[in-house]
C-alpha cells in the first residue's frame, strides 16, 4: 500500500488519499488481448481493501462483527489495458450515510499516463453476527473524514 | 446455452430470451464465504456471450472486423450466493442506439429461487481493423429484435 | 454433479466414479486464445469438491474440524481447450495413506471427444482446530472404497 | 520486473535470476481463508512471463511465430499464504532440451520469510503458424545460458 505522501502518485490521482499499485499480469488478458473486464473489479477490490485497512474497518469487524458488504458497483472502461503495464488505482470516499458509504475508484495506466477506467460502488455496513444492517460507527466516520481531509 | 423454449427457466426470468446456466464453483467464494463480487461479472459475461452467439455477433465480427467492446457495466448484489448452488443468468437487450446496445442481466439462485444480482451494461460496436467506433448493423438489429420479440 | 449412473459420461471416463461437468467460459481464454492453464486447476478443484461432497468429507469437517488441505497438484496439458466447448472432469482416488489420499483428474472435451488434460494431486487431512495433520477416518475410507468399487 | 541486481531479493531466492514480486490480493483467498491453490499458478505464470521477456522469447515469437506452450506444471504447497502479504516468485531454468525447457518456480512470503510453494513446469516451443513443435533457437539458448550464469 502506498499513499501520496509515501510515493510518487500520478497527478491524475491528486484527489485520492489511497493508491493501490500493481503490475498488469499477462494472464489477466482475454482472447481479445486486453485485460478482461472482470479484472478491473478485482483491482477496485484490492484498492478498497487498502482503504478499509487504513481506516481500521477490518480491525473493527473482528472486534464487533460489523463489517462492510458490497451493495453495488460499476465500472466505465475508458481504454483497454494490456500487458505489460503497471497501474495505480486511486480510491476515495464520496459520501457517508447512516449505514453506507460511496466509493470512487480510478485506474491509471503508468505506460499511457491516462485513465483506463473509473467506477463507483456502495458499501453497506453489516452486522455479520446478527445478520442485519448496521450503522457506520463514529470511529470509522472520523477515520474516513481525516483520511479524506474533510 | 439454453433458451426458454428448450428448458425450464425460472419464472423470475420470463422476460429474458437468453438464459445461461452454471453451477456455482466452490473456488468462487472468497474469505467471507460468499461468491466474490468479481465473479458476478464473469457470470454476466458468459451470458452476454451466449446472446452474442445467438445473434451471430461474433460471426459478423470475424467477417467484418466489427465487434462488441464493453463500455461500462454495473451490478447490484441482492443476496450473497454460496456453494453449492446452481444459477440461471438471464440477459436481454433494453435499448439499441446508433453504435451501441444496453443489456440487462439477472442472476437467479436455484436453491433460493430468488434474484441474487442484477446489472446493466453498455456494449459499443467497434471496428477492430480500423480502430474506431462502428454502427450496429441492420443484420444485428434484426436478429436482436427477433430474439426479443419486439 | 453427475455420476456415471445418472448421465451419459464419456467412454474416456469409464474408471471415474465422479464426473463434474461445465461449459468452457469465453472469459477463461487468455491472449493466446486458449483456456488459460490456471483454469484447469479450477476445473480440478470443482471436480474434487464434488468427490468430497459425495463422500461426506466436508460434512465431517464441519463436525470434527478435520478436513482436506491440498498438498500438491500437477497438470499435463494434452491439447488446448477453446470456447465454445463443454467438458467433463472425472476424478477418482488412486491411493489412500494414513493421513492422505492421491486423486487423479481427467478433463475430456465434448466437442473433440478427446482428453484435454490430466493431473494428479495429493490431499492431506488436517485438523483445522488444533493445526496439525490428522488421520483419514474410517468413515471416509469406507465411503471412498465404496464409491471406487474397491 | 526486478532482478537480483536491481533490488533486494530474499536469500531464499539466491539461485533465481528472475524474481517477480507482487502483493497478495484479498480476493485471492477462498472460503478456507487462504490464498486459493489456483492462484499460485497465476503467480508462476507471471514470473515465467518475466523470464520470457528478459530472454526475448515473446519478441522472437512475434517475428518467427515460434513461441512457448505449457506442456505441464505442478506445485507443492508448503504453507498457506494469507492477505496481507507480499511475495517474491523466483524462476529459473533447470534444463534445456531440443524443443523444450524445464522451469522451477519458488514463492517466498515476505511476511513469514519462508517458502510458501515450489513448482516445476515444462515449456515446449511451438510453431504457431504451422501448428507443430519447434526447436529451441540458438538465440534463446544463449540468452538463457547467459541469464542463468551457466
């Protein structure tokens, strides 16, 4: 995991507090010789997990049983990634609700210095012990607000 | 590939001319012991490919170099699939534009007889030989309209 | 899941008591336009899970905490699968040891009526509650011997 | 891609001229909460591709139509990887034959400083234009021997 302070992020990711970085794997390409659409959601997920880690969401989940569940997610593909390349995936929170948060993801190609894809998702807090929705805790709200610089 | 005429489809898929069916694989579950979100997009893709096959889109691509490229896609997760289960994935076209079509996907769990997920995507026709957008051919428009019963 | 008695299996799978069947997904092909090597291990896994189900191994795991862990696995690729195709994956047990079993997997292409791949793996019984190897129970030995017709 | 000269490799990878490095992704874990067995073969593949790149095998493939095809591969799992972790995957050539090479892969966990998995594979040279096996070129033999320090 890297953050803007720790490493040189693409200027296209100035507004993103968390940046996940990875190489494109050859095996992520499909028969059209582009990175398969499914893989972008794995990139989003990996970036999201870094966000969750940084805000101690997963730690809170272990303690309280309340953790994130993905409600919905979408992706707009801008140009097809190919191997070899290296990507930076920025993630930031757009809004917080009583029981949910909206996240934005942006994938930037290092080779092309362009946005390859963008997408938004909604994560809902879920009480896995009692099988019902849960509130977003004050601790998490604070951690997110601080990370976002709100 | 099955169609409504060939096999018993879920009543939840009455409006879907193409239904792709598959078993949930154990290895598609993640550490939360649910089918991972990324996998739903693979289900969508497999269903979409069946639609393309049925309307000869891939055959046309081989002949003319004009084929589909995914512009954007989203998924709303309704309840988490788990192994073992078997799913039916319905796909239908909602709208046709000059160079694009909008598709709707619905995933139904056989075990729960409920909708597990739904999603929409936009596919744009692309001239792979000349690297530019292309029009949706009359042949494809007709094949889609016929399949949809418009 | 199907067994030889329930459905017509390929004659190439006469010696396999459990046969897992699935369609090849378009998205399983890589940039060489063949099913990617990694995917065969997912096919093996899905077939293996069916074997485990049929012999109540996973049920025993829930009750006792003793379940299978993959020790090693290999695959010999005979010819490259492509979309569209449908495969049958046979799985059978070759040997039983004190704490382990050796499995053989065979993938047969419906379109080509040929063996696409074969592989062997070793599964070790593991006590997940006490974090150590465990013995293969008499119940499982009996279930396997019966299924194999030993 | 990194090589021993460019970056600090694990001492467990002293004999490996090519080292591929990546983060373990959360979504690579399965319901047993370990990295799924299938994923190790993707790690192997990514490392192998780096080796191919470094020895210009893929470039030669574009020029001559002769490229690698995977004949067989195996993996011995030593301990289960979990998220979060970072791995180094070493790859080296063990033997060269008329039309083939044997590769060894080793996966080292950064968090545990231990070998997580090892595996060997055979790659055969294939003439994709004429659909038949091909010889390993002198150029490739030299590039491999030089890289291995033979």
